[in-house]
C-alpha cells in the first residue's frame, strides 16, 4: 500500500459535516478562511484534518460547492480512481487489522477478502459512473474494509471511517460479505455522513438506514444490470444460513415478509405509516421503520420503470446530497424528493407523479 | 439473582434475548456469572453508555440484574462497552446461542 497517510487522514476527517461540536476545536472557528486554506495545504496531517473540517463545516460554505473546489483539489485523487484496502482482523476486534489486499492486488483464496474488494469496487463504480461521485467524500476517499472481525460475529457495520464485516455464526448467518447489497449499504452510511448527516435515531435514523438499503440495492441491481421489475428488492439475500426460514434480512417491496423463523422471529418491518413502530430498541427502530421509506422508493422505481438508478436513484441521491438535514423526518424526505423530481423533470411530470405516488402508497401524502 | 439481557440493532436489526436465574443454574455457572458481574463492576456503571461518535449498524445492549432488593438496568452501545464488561457480554451472547441451539434441535 503506497497511499499517503496525510491524504487518508485529511480525507477521513475533512469534508465531513459536523455531527458534534467535539469534532471541531472551538478556537479554530475564529481563524479566517484564507489562513485555514494555507493550513489545509501545508500543515501536518492533523492540522490539515481540522483545517479542512473547519472550512467545510462553515455554514457560509455549506452548499457552496464551487467555493470549496480549490480546497477540494488538495488531497483529492484523480476521479475514477479506486483506493481499496482490505484488512483481516483474524477474529479479533482491533481495527483495521492486518492488510491483506491493496488496490490492484490479485485475488487470493479468502472469499471474504475478495467479496469486500469486489463489492466496494462495484459500489464505487455506481456512485462514480451513475451519480458522478468520487468515493464516500467526493474526493476519492480510501475504501477500507476489515473482514473476519470478532468471533462468530453476526454483523457488519460502518464505524465512521471504514467498513467492518463479521463471519456470521454459521447457524443463523453466513459471512456478511456474501451479500453485495450489504457492502453497498455500509459504504452508503459513509456517504450519508458526508452529506445529510442523518442522525441515527428515530425517523432520521430510519431514513439513514433506508438510504443505505436503497443504494445497497441499487449496487446489486447495477451489477446485474436489472430493471426495477427484474430486481428482487431483497436486502441481504444469501446471508441467512441454511435452515433459517427466510429469504433475506429485509424486503423493500414487501416489508415484513423477509423471514419468519422460530429463532430469528418474524420480520418486524412495517410498510405503511399506520404501522409505524414506536420503540426504544435499535435507536428508536431505525432498522425497523426503514421499511416505510424503503417501500416508497420501490413504489417510485416501479412506477417509473427501467433501471431504478436512472431516475428514482438520481432523485433520491440529489435529495440526500442537497436537501436533507440531520434531523429530517419522513415527511421532509417525501416533500424534498417530490420537489427534486419537479425541479429535474418539471411540475406535473410523470416523474414527479411517480414520486408522489410512491410516498402515497406508504401513507405519506405530499 | 436474575439477569435479563437483550441485544438489538446491527445491520440485520434482529433482537436477541436471554434470561438467567441462578436458582436454575449449576453452582459452577452461578459462580461464573457472579464473577463476571463483579468484574464488570455492574452496579457501579452508569445506567447509560451511549456512543457520541459517528457510525452505523452497531449493536445496543440492555442488561438488568436483580438481586434481593437491588435492581439495576444498564444500556450500552457496542462501541462503548468497557473492557471489564466485555466478558459478561460475551458470556450472555453465548447463553443466547446455546438457548437457540437447544430450541432448534
């Protein structure tokens, strides 16, 4: 791996909209932008990181992407260039683990390593070729993944800097790299963090989860070159171990039908606002209530026809990137996706009607 | 002593639970459980250990321990589990899996 630590530090800490004041040293708020730019250009790795972060956190800069373009040029990789690194945690929990595959390295025998490498590559390609986005931070951020995390670890997660995948317990779950939409799901949490910053709680958290399922599903559909009609709209198909009564983790088409198993229980997802689940579990049910906006996307994509990434995906991406805020609700998402469709395709257009219809199907009229 | 354990969250969004009652455990298991609770300084922990850092799809744990007239509930995010607490979490997760295996067979 030849990547510079400077760039990776800057790429991870900089360009990210603040989620907490503890991320930004308060003293730096009085430093003028011209001085911050010099520090971002010539400082140490740590200095570049907070200078970049302070610049992009400025409310004045938010939305002014042109103003940031000069700064963005610093530490940006050539667009279209992937920088994937796969690590092996060897069933421990220290991250990132031992590096086992770098960008351009040949395939080895470890399936999880190869799946993480390939899956993050397809995810990068979807974002770059379809949405014009250069990696998670729009500046070519490294895509780091750790596999074989923990012991019988039945999960995958985004830790704010990288993707992490367990091997599953072999009884209920297979290895978590087996499903490419799960890989796309985790990477999209990074994108959301850099864009709308949807708070991981209640409705904003369920939206956060939904965007990850939406773009995770689009990664799978894109790889298979499927239309919305051809797609199965299942998240994590292949992840459930043999013997488990279920198809996948979730169904975007029919929330609540993905599994019904003696041990796993029944898929708890609602597909309509009337069935919204109020719970303290799971940060207010972020993986539960995501069924509602998931289905809204499915209904929109089916109404539009063709490849789901072409129009529905573009509308949802633009909404995530330009419109939503950390505390956005389902209502906000519905209103903004309809507005984006209007702006892109015209008031009263088939596209706008499809988005309205998608949300109406889940009980959200806008 | 009764221990109630619940894990929620994770990318799969599933719920894992276990209830242990020392009246139904062997003396060795009871001793082990008491040792883990003691090592975790369970009754001295804050009631909530929530992560303030970014990230997604981590687990959340809820533990309730009841002994005599003492009862305490602790909610912890996976990324905030203290090192001394982790063995207790691991033991409870193994209990969940053992219970599941029994149910399957």
